[in-house]
C-alpha cells in the first residue's frame, strides 16, 4: 500500500504534458512565425508549437489529405477561400492578420537595374525566378501584375518557376537567376545580398489570412494562438519582420 501511495503522489506531482499545436504557415512567414512561436510559448509555458512551412497551395493539399494541423496561415485570400469552400477550416475563426508587398530583386552583383515591369520586359534579363503560380501565392501575384500590365506573354518564357518564395529568394541570392519576385518581408534578412529593383504593383494588394483547421485536435488552444498573432505583441513581431498591418 505504501508503494501505491508513493506512486500516486509521483503521478500527481509530475508536470502535466504540454499541449502541442501544429501550425502550418506559408513559406514567407518562416522567420516571423518562428519568433511568434517563441514568444507564444514564453507566454504559455504549457503549450508547444510545432511549425510546418510550405507554399500555401501545398498547405491546402496537406490539410485536404488529413494532415494533423491546428492552425493554418496562408499568403493569399484565394487559397484560404478555397479551404473554406472545401470545409477544411472553421470560418468563424478566419481572420486577416498581415499584409505584404511584392518586389523584383536582383543579385548583389547585377549591373542592370530595371525600375518598372515595362523596363524588365526591355532588359536583357533571361532568367527570372517566380513561384509556381499554380501553388505559390507570390507567383500568382507576380503573374497577375504582369497580366495587368500586358507583359505576361512577353515574359513567360523567361520565368524559372520555384516551389515557394524562399526558393526564389535563394536563387537570386546565389546568383543562379538574373532577377526574382519576392516579398518585402523576405528582404528582412537578405537585403545585404540583394539589390532591390522596384516594388511590383499588385492589383488588390497582398493579404495574409489564418484560421483554425476544422479537424484541429486542440481548437481552443488554436484560437488562443490566433489571438496572440493578432495581439499587439504578435503584430509588433510581424512588423519587425517586414509585414504591414492587416
């Protein structure tokens, strides 16, 4: 009996297992969401945040196939709207939490520096990195801007498609392409290794939504995480990483 009560006391005294949240986020949120996860865990020591980063279209496919995700944050409203239509998120928890801008950037050694989309079409730049428009919002934004300017057909053959915006960024940094389309937030840690050419005008702007996934194992904690992202502390972290207000 003494052994029984000793074991019972140890079980009661042991710290409760931490609740783990799985947050899937667009690749462009990598740095900012790592910082947000650290701050959130400091504020909620009983929670642990596991992060998964990929292009928004890939995140959608993962959730549709049953990946165990609690919160999803995407880089465009279009993909989140598709997730809602497919019944993959709780629409009551959907919020826009940040904005961004799109830039054309060049390798640090570049000698040509176009100042507009029209100048890009006229410049002798033959390899331009762009996220795959079918799954990467940054690529879709870039294609939309080029189509709006009537230049997509002229430039499409020069496009080197990538799996996500961070891959486009890395191609430019390494000088493997002549230019690339990336977000302002991507310049936060890489600007010394790049040359900024110009901000790309994107019809409708760039907006980031997040929501609780319908099959979340921890919906209440997932809502707490979303509230933290939208809080003053969360917004300050996003601003420090180059994002704009919702």
